[in-house]
C-alpha cells in the first residue's frame, strides 16, 4: 500500500515530546488521545501529490496526548504530542487501546486507514469475523474500500497479543470509517 515510510522527527518540549512532519503535505493521524506510541509504528500518513507515505514514530515511546484532525502540514510542523511518562501506565498496544465503549481492560482494534467497511468478501459469503471468534496473526478482519479498491485488513503486528477473542463488532457493514476508528472490541487470550 505504501512505497516507503518516513520517520517523524522528535523534539523535547517540557515533560513530553513532539513528533514533527518530515515533509509538507496533508497529514491524516492514525492515533487518538490515549493511544500508545511505539518506535517504528505508524502515527499517520502524509499525502503529497496523490501519493501516501506512512509516517512512523522515532525513538520516542509513550502515550499520545494530542494528534488533532487531518490537516495540511509543513516541514517540521507538529503531528503528535507524546507523553513518555504515561508509557508504563498505558498497558495498551498500537492499534488497540482502552475505550469507553468496552469493558475495563478490553482492547479495541482500530482501522489502519479510511474507507468503507465490508464484513464479507461478497454478499453470499460468510462474515470474516463475528462475536466469539478467536483471532490469530493474519486473520482477515474486513475489507476497506477506497475508490473501488478493496484493501484486506488483517489481524496481527509486533505489539498486538498473539491471540484475541472478538467481544463485539463495532461497525456495521457498509459504514464509512476513518483511520483510527474502532472496528472490534477484543479480549486478549
């Protein structure tokens, strides 16, 4: 999906860090307040002349305190504010965090990109995931459609539990989602 990724520059400000844009463009954050930020993981994407590039966190780790809405940015403009002191208290993972709509301690799998959510490959096929299903790395979660291109979203990643059980599907079939929107409520196994 991405040709390359760029690392956001980190600058110390007060008790936290600010991750800054490595290039001008249109920034779409992949994080919301309270998400865990880990080195090498996506904090969003920059679009320049129709080409999207993933922006990853540099050596900074902690909890996102502010990421804002999609917006135009210039070189060096702030993208995400990170609180490193919240790192140990966070207990979550990138792509999953505590959410008011889930039970305490539950995980939420979030959309990696924006698009229209499809729970099955075709109307006559079974859904990819349903309540009670056990997920392992590579399991298909959904399809996200953008401009008639269907992108398969799979479970997994270095900072997600190896196995999880689906507690609730939080999106209805055909709904439009934005990068970072919760898709599934999960219980780690």
